[in-house]
């Protein structure tokens, strides 16, 4: 029998990039992880900016400024 989702701890990952085309040299600029308990309560959070070694791309989309 499957365990209901409200009884499982889980993590949510998010990645922001300079664009949508890695083959065109778009790069990661932010990584975020949020850990939620089985009761859907925030138990931990980690967010960091990453230097992409290039301009940040369309800042109006991701809202990250230099």
C-alpha cells in the first residue's frame, strides 16, 4: 500500500538560469532547496547565488540583479 503524501518528508528544488539553452552558453545563477516535513511545515531552506561567469540574462524573468 502506498504511503499518503501528507505522511512523507520531501524537498523542493528550484534552479534559475541565464536562459533556456545550455547549448548557447546559458548557465545556472541560483539554486534553492526547501525541505518540508510530513505535516507540510518548513523544516529547512537553502538558497545560494552562483556566479555564471557571464551576464545574468533576462533579469525581468527571474528578478535577479547583478
